[in-house]
């Protein structure tokens, strides 16, 4: 089996692009560097929008990056069913681009959070959770100041009715408690998907959770799922 | 073509936490201003548009405000025309 080619887009102010490519390599894939100003995805099998502070969070987090030239290609790739994963700032970009519902605002605590959190997997019907089981919990770090997911009433109703929440911040045993919600996200939502399940965004950082030498390994299953989706060339 | 100058005022929707407003409000009592509530901090965007007429310019600014200058999920906006060259 050939290694899946996973594109990672670098925007001005991206920070975790190299980490994302490294995680892809560590997990047995090929990380491909993509550039925000290009209109070219280099024929990759999946696209990651990495974390960071694109354009210094000017206007709103992810707002300028969402209108970058490469995003036209990402949108077309997503429309064809291609797997797209947004991590942290990448999640903010996908929401700003209208590819995912909701928006990310300042943490309810008003403080930057940087810690390992537990996530309860809500669905396996996405390109990054197909190898996981609904109800299981995984540990992955968060590090953000604006990660509180909010939505309009109509969006929230649709997200819950259609099962578009992919992860919720929980305790290790899967319970949802106030003290397991690091940013005050609505209904503890840490990540959402589109209707088809091929576009997913989450605030926690799976690329920082693949190497057992440096912390939890909850990101491994997400990359394994992404690779399988990328090689299948279809949605989950 | 005429140059029309606009101001776009963007604010968080009522009910959404505004941390900047909270912080500013929290600083006021220490200065003796202990009668201030409901401080909200928004964005003020000034821009000039070249357009054939005022209606076209206004329509374009409204569209830009909806599509990029504000995020309708969390914000509302107001467009004010301030000058025409």
C-alpha cells in the first residue's frame, strides 16, 4: 500500500504546519507542504489546515485566511468529497469559509488554555473518526484563546439533530461536566463535521498527540482514519 | 465614478460575551467611574469605494459587510455613509 499524500497548507502566521507534516510522517504518510497563495493542491489525497494565528487573527480568527486563493481549491476538493481536516486555527478558517457550521469566540474564562483534555467521540461517520467508536474517549492537548464554539439557534438545532458534533470535551469516562469544558463551548462541542463527513474541524491538536515520547497519543486514531479515507478517495 | 466614504460599525450580538467590554468595564470603578454598565467594544472600519452612484456604492458595502467585514453567526453591523468626494 502506498503512503497517502497529505497536504498541509501554510498561511502567513501558521504555527503548527511543520508539526502536522511531522505527525503525518510519523504515522506513515507523506506530508506535502502547500502554500496559501497558490491555486494548487499538488494532487494530494487529503488536506490539513493547521493551527496558528493566520494573519495575526486580524478582523476575526481565520477570517482573512478563509478568503485566500488556495481556499477556492480546498472548497472544490471538499465538494468532490475529498477529506479536509481543520485543526484549531484551521477549524476557525473552515467556519469562516462557511464549510462548517458555527464560529469560534473568546474562551468563556477569558484565559488562554493549554492542557491535555479528554474528548468523547460522538460519531465514526467522518474521515477522521472512521477507525474510532462512538462513546470512546481519547486524550489530546488544546492550546487556544478563542476556542469557544458557538452557533446560531438554527445551526445548533441542525448540528444536534443531524449528529454533526464529532467530539465533545468530557471526563475520561465520557461524562460531560462543567469542569471538563475548557473554553465554555456550546454543548461541550470540540469539533464538528459537514453533512457528508468529509470536512471536519476541531480545536484540540491531534498532531501533538501521536508520539508517546512527548505526551498522550489520542491523535493516532485520527490520522489512521484520515489515511484510510485519503487512500479510499471517498468520504467516510 | 465618484468616491464614497463609509464607516462600518461591527458589534458582537447581544448576549454573546464581550471580554474586551468586560475588561474595560472592570477598570472604570478604580478611576472613580462606578456608575457604568453594559460596556461593549466593537470594530470601526472606514473605507472608500469608487462607484458610479451612491446606490451602487452602498449595495457593495452592504455585501462586503455581510460576507467578510462581519461574521453573521456572531456579529451584527451598521453601515454609515460619511462623505462623497
